[in-house]
């Protein structure tokens, strides 16, 4: 985390009073200004609500929005359980490898055709994506938005990884294409390396005032407000400070270098792995080893594979079935951050962030060891 944010937290440690339910006005103004400059989003501070992480805010939002919830497969593990707790109907929208596991307009249209035509629907979508590391292009977003308008679909755009984008497409999001129907959630956890701060926000367009009002009522009866010192520190995080922005950019360079290296190594083993476009995950598919895995390790499901790799190679992956893929799928999610972030950042800084394989082999030894262990497991 950048020292300026830490110092801001220290400076406001004395703040002990409850803040407004919507959140600190100065913070909401900072977020509106920051996202206007970075993504050309037109948020009103009055339509932004601060919460203890975007995870909680997505959950709360499900109590305000009507209709069934569409979740692309694969998607983040917590969407489904949250929808189940809410008692809503979940519809899984299967994606395909040839589209890098990104939902298409045609696939969304097919799902909507099974639902009442006039019923409002909710699509939760995440770009850059956990678990795949993929990013939706403007063309892909426009394709989905066309169907959303036709089929009464509200988008919850989970943009927690939006600033960890390797494609150069991070100047645009679903809100730019569908301003009247997109709710955005984001926060400090991923981009600013501040998961423990539990600071997130949700923003709704002007025509969804009722959503923010409903959320505000829920907040007043649940968590009341996010910790005051944390909110004051977040003002610094969203200030647009040039040193903090440089830090975010450099962190993104590290994530990109590590992710590309892992994907390249896996593909060299004949493990099909799309090149990551953002976040810090890859989504390899071990299907080419299906027969060998079954014969050698009695592996027939993704869960079997994950357990076998852990027992035999001390490599921890999550099975694709945890992300709504079929149990028989041999896809897995691999996180790409098995290293000391502060130490790697310092080493990268000494190299002026001109990163290469030699740098990774020296500074991320656990990742190199893990990949070698996977190779030995497969051979």
C-alpha cells in the first residue's frame, strides 16, 4: 500500500464519530471526480454509497433489485451464495473457451428467452474477471448491452479489478455503454492492496435514486457506516495524487508480467490457458491430460484435480466447479500473487519496472517452484 494512504489513516485515527449513512461527503465527491477523470463516469456524490467492501454492497443490492439473477460461468465464487441467501432465482449463463470465457450477447439472449419477457432481470458481471483474468472490450460490452436493453436487464458491474487492466481498455466500462441500466461497485481492496481496510462503494445512475434510497435504509439497519478513519484515508486514495497513481500503474506492471509468465509456462506444458488481460488470476484447463490424470491419479473432476495437485505437488488451485463450471470440467483458477508484494515492488523499482523472466525467477521463487511442480506432476 502506498505510504500516503497509510499516513492519512494515522492522521485521522482520532476520528471517532459516526459518519453519514451514505458515507463521508468528501470521499463521495473524491470518488465521483476520480472516476470521471479515469473512466468518464458521471456519478453524482448523492448516488454513491460507501460500504465495508464491494462484496457487502453487492449483497445488499440484491435486497433492493427485483427479479432473477443471471451469473456467467465462470464467475466469482460469492455471487451464487449471496443470491441463494437472498432467496432469489439464479440462472447460470455458460460461456465458451473460444470467447475466452466472456459472455456474449447471443448467450445472454438465450438465457433471457427462458424467463418472462417483461420481468426485470439482474446480470452480475465482473471485468477484469475473477477467475479468468479476462477483460470485456467495448465491442463485447456493446453486444451485451444491446440485449440488456431489449430484455429488461439491470447490470451490476463489479469493477473491483478495474485498475488492474493490462489491455489499455481501462478507459471504459459498462456504464459508458448503458448509463441508465448499470450499477457500479468497486473499492480499495485489489488496486490499492488494501483488502483489510474494507472500503468499497456502490454507485447508481440518476434514474435509480430508489436503489440508493433503499440501500441507505438497509445500511442504517445493518452496518450503519464504515469506520471513519478508513473513510478519511480513502479520500487520499482517490485524490488522484500523482505518486499514488504511479504506484498503481507499477503494481499493474508487476501483475501483468507475472500473469503472462504463468500463462506462457502453462501453455508450454500443453495446459490450455488464456493470456490474462487483467486482475491477478489465470484459468488453465487440464483437459488435454484427461486420460493420463484419470489413469495416474484417479482424477475425473476438477475437484479431484485440485485435491490431487495439493496432495502430490503442494500446489493450491481452485476447481472450475467453484466458479459455476461443470463438475467434470478440468478448469482451475490459479492466483498469481504468491510472493511478498512489498519486496517484489522494491526489486522492480530498482529495475525501473523493466521486468522480464530473469526478474521473476529471482524474485518470485514460489511461483517458479509451483509451475515446476505442476510440470513434474503432469510428466
